[in-house]
C-alpha cells in the first residue's frame, strides 16, 4: 500500500464524515450534480453521449454567465444613480391661518 493511500485510509477511518463520503473530486461533483435542484447540472451527468453532455455544459455555463452579467448590471446601476433633494421654504404672512398647508416649517 502506498504511503498516500495509508494516510487517506487513516483519515477516513478516524474522522466522522457526514454527507457524501466521496474519495475523489469527481465523485463529489457527480453526487452534487445528481442531488442538486439545478436542471443543467443534473443533465450533464445523466445525458448519454459526448455531444449531448457538451451541449448541456455549454447551456449551463451560458446561464451562469448571464446570471453573473445581470447581477453586475444591477450592482453598477445601483451605484451610478444619484439622488438630489431640494426643499424650498415659503414665507407665510402672519394672519394666515390654515389647518394643513403642506408647507414644511423651518
């Protein structure tokens, strides 16, 4: 047994692992793709044939790119909008009495 395999076996034996016990990244990604709610990731794993798999990879990456682009546009538009408020006060003659004149007071 190689030294690396001994260490992996010892770690796996001693540590309480919850969730998927995936020894490799490929197994972990496969588990994620099969158990996620995003349809594109699941279709990448379950599709038959390289062409279909490549098409689903392209569609999924394009959708992620569009989401990132829309978020970037939203953040940029949030920080570029400027708001200016001007308040004008009018002088009132003393004998004028009103209940609500919609005029802000100084």
